[in-house]
């Protein structure tokens, strides 16, 4: 069986997706905390 090779494009897309998740996760974590303090 030949070794599986991950295409460079797939690796780049994975990195972009991970960065997007980080950016998307930060507001979700911070907004509820700020909202509780202001109420």
C-alpha cells in the first residue's frame, strides 16, 4: 500500500479553517461574560 500523502492545498485549507474557528470562538466566549457583567 502506498503511503497517503496529504496535498499541500488540503493542509492550507485546514490551517485556514482552524484560524476561522479561533476567530469565531473568541466572541462566543467573551460576549456572554461581558453581558453578565453589564446586566
